[in-house]
C-alpha cells in the first residue's frame, strides 16, 4: 500500500483540513459528508511496525473500520440523525438506535485513531506538555494513568486523553464504540488521544498480551496531531 493522504470527511486532504477539524466544524449533514468517501490511511500498512504489524493494520482498517463506515450510512438512512453533524449527533446519541450509536462511534473513533499514530518521532507541544504536567504531575504520570485505563478496560473499548471545557485534561475509558462526545458517557469532553483496545486491534501480534500492546503504543503516538486537537478544541 502506497503512502496516501488521509481524506477528510468532506473530501479535502489532511494537510488542508484533517478529519478531527472537520468533525467539529462540518456544516453538511452527516450522511452527505461521509457517503462520498472513506477516509484513507496517512501511511502504509507496515509503517508502524514493529509496534503494529502490517496484517493487523490491513484487516483493522479495510475490514473493521470500513464496516463501521458502511453500516453507519445504512443506519442513517431515513433517520433524522442524517441531518445532524457528528458532534451534535453524539451530544444526543441516547435518542437514537444502537446501530447509529455503535457504528457512528466506530466510524469516528477509528478516524481519530489512525490520525494519532505516526512512524515519525514527535513530542507534546510546550503548551500541551504544561497542561499535562498541571493535571497529572508529569508526562510520565499521565502515560501511566492512560496505560492503566487501557489495560483495565473490561472487554472491548477505548482509552482517552480528553480536554474539558476549562482546558484541563484528564483520562478515561469507554466501552465498545462510545466516546467522550456522547451524552451516554460519564466523563465528557474533546477527545485528544485515543487507543483502541478491542482485541482485533492487537491480537495477531500480541495475542492476550494487551499490556504489551499498550506499552508499545507510545512508540507511534503522533503528538503533532494531538497538539493540534488541543489547540483547536
């Protein structure tokens, strides 16, 4: 697989308007925004090796994420949810069907997940580093708390670094395909960094060793994207 631009929700490249930006600012209804394109990976399947193997990336992206995209569109058909933007939908997701909740979350969460990984070495910005240190005491303490959230999430789900309305950051985990924008979760806010701890995200390489997968995740975190998410929250 050649390196390709990650197409944003309305079809522009990541350099011009990343998915995370369009999710929050999109003006078009969800269905019109996503039906014409499926977001592409910003790197080759093998780009994150040895942390994440090529076969896992291929299956995860082309089968699992693609299925969420397809099923989300099917669930939106003839639903009033199709006229909302994603952020508005998630803010009242409890009103809608499990198919919309699960597939909408799966579509969105994976879009963020691909973006917050990179084969390039990056670091938190001075601003974000300061915020993390204020909230957790140190970057290492943050990583420990985030890793614990990922390792201790029972069953399938996600670990998150989230910005609250006050600009401070905190860690949480969600089950299945829920995310911090949804009205059904306890801890709400703007997602900055996420880690998929469904078994399909790591089982081919790590089998039941979720902790090893979580610990290795820091080798591929794309802090440049996380920094921008904080700046544009």
